[in-house]
């Protein structure tokens, strides 16, 4: 990890892969990841951790399956949302978005229980920035 400031816009410009995050830094035992997203991800669950989203560009939607039923939250640019551990969810960005995620190191972006991982997802635990 760098001991210099990191420009998120420069970091985002350094890759094109969708739904395949890059690790920009670490905080204790957590990765700070950025990702470009478009279209739909997969329904999945993180059994042991919450999942934090910050929308850097565009708009993200997260569908949730909760005890009260299914709902979708809309996150415009600058919004944050935390999916509670154990909640089945599916992020999607019809027009594309850039997001920042804060998750324990090694957490797969497709969770502990998920549908089949799409072929275009090249990393579920993130690549170090610059790879």
C-alpha cells in the first residue's frame, strides 16, 4: 500500500473491469476498495460482516431481501449505505457507477452464499491498485 495520498479519480481511471474491485488502501484489517459497476451483480449474502457502499459516480441501486419483504434502495452520487450482515442483496447500476467499499480483508464481493459468479468478474476479493 502507498504511504502517499491516492487520488480516487486517478485510481478509477487506471482500470476498466466491472464488478472487480481494486484495493486502494487498508485500515487495520479492512480493505478500502473501489469498483466500476454497470448492469446487475449477483444476489449474495455476507454471513459475518456488514457491507459499506459509498457512491463516487453515477447511481447505485441495492435490492434487499429482508424479513418484511423485498425492497430496493437508491443511492445517488455521494450517498452511503450499509447492508447488514446476513441480508441477501443484489447491487445494480443500470447506467453505471463507481463505488467505494469498506470490507474486512479477504471478503469476497459475491459473499459467502451467492449465485454463479459471472465470467466478467475477475476478482472477488480485489486486486491491489495498479494490477
